[in-house]
């Protein structure tokens, strides 16, 4: 499901809403989130695109993501 949805969207950016002190630290939550996505068939290249490349492009930082 994840893979089909992100492929259909094409320009997906992944993030978490973990910032609440009651939640796990954001670094842990994001690592878990990415692990789950990979377990469901999303490639590392796609994850890199959704967490680094596309956000950098959105902010005008294309060179920083490479």
C-alpha cells in the first residue's frame, strides 16, 4: 500500500509530527517510520528522495541534498 501510494503521488515528502514531549524523540520516530516504509517495499532510493532530495528542492537547496 505505501509503495503504491507514494508511486502514484510521485512527489511525496515524508515527515513526522513527533515533537510532543509525550512522543518518542523525533529521531527515533523517524528512524522507525523509515524502517516500516522499507519493510513494506519502499526502496532506499525512494526514501532518500522523499526525505532529502525533494525537501531540499522545495527549499531551493538542491545542491545540499547530494
